[in-house]
């Protein structure tokens, strides 16, 4: 997962530009946030944990 920081909802680059610049595979999620705002960071961290759990649960044989 990649976090893309913006200022006041402004992001100078599109998802495609960021994905291309970082050579990210299509299955890698990206989340936009404003790192200065507590709720924005909290939501990004929640998405990260949810993604990690989803990926982990997809591993065959892992019963948690």
C-alpha cells in the first residue's frame, strides 16, 4: 500500500502518474491522505491494516 500525501485535498499527480513513477503493480493499493490531519492519517492506517488482514487471510492454510 502506498500513501499519497496531499495538501487541503490537492494532489498534483494523478494515480496513474504516481503508479508509473513508482512502477507499482496494479494490485498495489494507493490511499490519498493529508498527513497533517489526524483523521486522515487514522483512516489511512485503518485501510492499511484492513488490507494487510485481507492479504493474510488469502494465504492458503492460514487459519488465524
